[in-house]
C-alpha cells in the first residue's frame, strides 16, 4: 500500500510539473511577440494576433521605418515615395522601393483600398495621412489592422517622433534598433550643447535662416522663430523675437535685423536667386551679403522632416558660427557618419550633387 501511495504521489507531481511548464511556455510565447497589443498615437488599441511578416507603411511612417528596418518585409509603397530625385535620403538609400507594388499615388491622395488588398499586408502603419475615422473605416473594410503614427512638429529631437519610432520598433520586433537610434541622436544633442553652451553671447554672430520649405519651395522670407535646430547650438537667431514656429516675414524686417550670417535652404535657392535678379539692391544692402557670409544648408523638410539631414546641417551651421569650438568637426565626414548610421549609406555626395551641399553662396552667380 505504501508503494502504491508513493507511486501515486510521484504521478501527481509529474502532472503538476508538466502543467506548470506548459503554462510557462505559453506565457513566454505570448511575451515574445506571437501576439501583441499596441496603443497607437490616436489612442487606439490594436491587437496583432501574430508577428507581422508582411507590412505596408504609409505616409511619414515610411521614413522612420527605413531608419529601423530598411525595407525588410515591405509589400507595397506609395508612388510619391519611390523617386530618388525628390531628395529624400531614405529613398536615395533604398532604390529597391521603386520595385515594390504601388498602393496609391501618395499624399495628398489617399491610398487605394483595392491595391492594398492585392498586396495583402498583415498590418498597415499609417503616418500623418487621412483622419482617424477614415483609417478605422479602412481597417474595417479590409479586415487588416491599422496602426496610426504621427511625426512631431520639431525637425529633430522631438519626443512625438521618438514615440512613433518606438511603436514601429515594437511592431517589427526592432526595439533594440530604436533604442540605438534615439541614443545616437541624444548623444549628438548632448555633444552640440557641450560644444556651444559656454560661448559668450557677445562672441556669437547673429544668424537668419531663409528659404525654408513650407508646403512647397519658398523664398528668403520663409523662416522659423525659436528654431529647435538653432536652439540646439545656442545660436542667436534674429527671428526668435517672432515666437515659435514658421513665419513668412516682411523682407524689410530682414534689413532691420541685418544678421551677421545668412543660411539659405538650398531647396529654395532657385527662388531666392530669381528674387535677387529682380531686386539686387535689397540683397546687397545686407551685411552678410556684402561680407560674403551667405551659406547653403541641405534641405531637411520634404514630406515632414528628414531627421538625418537636419542633424547633419546642425554640425555644419555650428562649424560656420563657432569655428573655434568646432575645430575637431568635419561637417562632411559627420554628415556621412549620420547618414550611414541612420540609413546604412554615406549620402552626403548624392545630396550635395542634388542641392549644392555645405558651401558659401554668391547670389549674383
């Protein structure tokens, strides 16, 4: 009888151990991403029943996706996100985007539901396109989960954009890569602050950045006040008195400010040169023009912000404004480091060929 009870006890212990192990394996599988619940940036809860292998990334989310995962697992693309001549570095770095099936024309046009159904994604990540209600209708009509992301209003160092990256990293099981990207940008932000924070205001030249893109190419009157970029290098931006955000100024205001140094966004340079040809006296009245202190910066705004180009510009602007503080910085080499880390390719030469690069500008030529 004692032997019987001993065997029974062993059997019960074995069953208990097997059940506990099975439960542990089930919980581990769930935690490892076989299913996941995402809270997106429209405060919606989206459940994915399995790890997505076929992804469709729309709108501003595609740029962020390429930083994180290249073009892996993409099943389609919008036509507007295929043309390298657009000057968007993520497209230049990934010519294979042009080989993907089209799912629509791209912003401002909505994606085509029929084409989306044909490429059959497991999940759609939609960045800054359509409204929430329309995206929910798309999800319900196609039976495909839609996750909504948004880019922040600042061109760089923006927590909203970082949150979008974290969501993409979670969906694609690339959280480590997202951590690396955010850490790299944080390190750059810290470095730029340390290089410039102890420069006396009296030793800082005044600066104005014109020609910034805003829903298209703009002239010298297009600028930003309290610019996140210029604040990151503690620059004396004459437009700060306007407040934060984008502004179209009266050009006479630029004469009043008369900054020591002008930076011109090279995407708007053709417009500025046309304006110069019509009114050279205005430009020749500016101290920066008279003293050959006019410089080009690579355009970073093109369907939301190209983070890597904005970051590269910062090192160049810092070098021009504070050459003594930036003696160890080669802006071109730094730009290629940034492009390579974020997109896998050193792209400065391609960007310089398209726009002009880090150089002085003579408006009369």
